[in-house]
């Protein structure tokens, strides 16, 4: 069993998750209410760290061990159809539910199949988990009925005394899926007014106007929070910094926590410090043109323009225009 300070779904350590006190407070206030409420929507700036925010909420709720079952699901673009997405949604819900009820995060890491999940379920949950697991094996010809049955799994569980908090991430990726826009309406219909608390997140330009819920903006880290994160990473990784290079990194990386982590990861791997302007620019330039930061931008471009040649032409035009 994982200790209470070990990440489960989170990508960074809890003591390095800084600058999100207001957002965490708002989310916890929403999910701790005892009555049904409309979902809360997180309007995220790209790469601002909204996924990590939701994972941290999941981990903290899981380690607390009390209250509603935390459930985090990310629409990640790997699903070939809405049917595949819905099936994965229900599978992950049952997986995280069983892990939480048994207080064993190792079950999530093991990623058992649906049959193994039913065998791992606590006896008191066995009946209703078996019924939900059967939905995954259903061969309904009506795709909409199948999708709706899967997505309403947490509501069915709540009727059996297993209340949960549904945290749905990556809604903006539905724009690239056939029928994805209709799924937004389906989710809104299922979870509006349901006796299950829920939090929806996605890029603000996509979510805004489509979900008429109470919303919380998630922006890049403020300058002070970026500096705090940089100081903490410097101490943990042993990568030396100075006050002026810390400020440079905070400004140049625009408060994007993922990029800050990538910069320090690259510096630590090559046993380099970031204590001069030249050293920061050298490591940062290498990251932009061939390192982790470069790969993150490559993924963004591939998501927008899967055609490699078209993507290259767009990049050339942008370069010429700049």
C-alpha cells in the first residue's frame, strides 16, 4: 500500500505543487457539499497544469480515505470511438472505486481487466459492481444507449450507497472525435442536477460557452509561485540557481509548471547548474530544439495537424510571419 505522501495519479510531489491554493479551495468546497449540485467547470489556459490540479485533488481525497469516492478520467485522444471512450470511462470508474474501497492504491497501478476488478471488489460492493461490469460486455447495437449507460455508472453506484466525485479532464479533445460535440451535451444532461458531484475541465476556448456551470479559471502560475517552485526543484535536484536566474526562468517559461520541471530535469541529467544567464539559455535552447519541451510542442502540433507535411508548412509560414 502506498504511503500518504506518495503520488497515485499525480505527476509531481505534493510539496512541490504550489500556487494553486485558491483553485484547490474552490474545488474542495464544491466536492465536499452533501447535496447534489451542477458540475463545476475549470477553464484552463493551455499547459497551465489543470490536469495536475485534478490529479492532486484525486490523490488527496484518496489518501484521506473518507468522503465520496474520487474518480479521475482524462479524455486523452487514444480512443477510436465514443464507444471505446465510454467503455474506458466505466472501466476506470470501477477500478478506482475498488481501489478506494479497499484502501489499496496498488490496484490502480496494476491496471487489472474488468473481470479481475469484479473479483477484487469488497463483498459489500460485489452485487452492484458486477451489474456495472456487465455493461462493459454488452453488445448494444445502439451506440448512444451504450455510451449513456457507461457514463451514468457513477450515478447508478451512488444509488447503491457508493457516492463519488467525478473529475472529467480533457474535454477540448472531444472536438477531434466523431460525435464528440454531441457527447458534451450528453454529459451535461447526465450530470446536471445529479446527486453526484462533478468537475469538468478543458481548454477555456473550448469549454467556455458550452458548459453553463459555475466556472473557475486556471491560469499559468503567478511569478511568485513560479519562483517558489523553482526554488524547491533546485533544492531537490541539486541544480544550483541564483536569484537573478530564478527570476529569468520564471519569466521565460511563462509560469508553465510542466516546462519548469522539464528544464530542471534536463539540467540534472547533464549535471549542469542554472546559476548564470548563459547556462539557463544553453539548457533552455537545447530543450526547445530537441529536448522534452520540444516534444511537448510536437505533441501539440500533431494533435492540431496530424498530417506531417501540412504541419511543416504551417510552421514555416508562422516562422516567416514572425
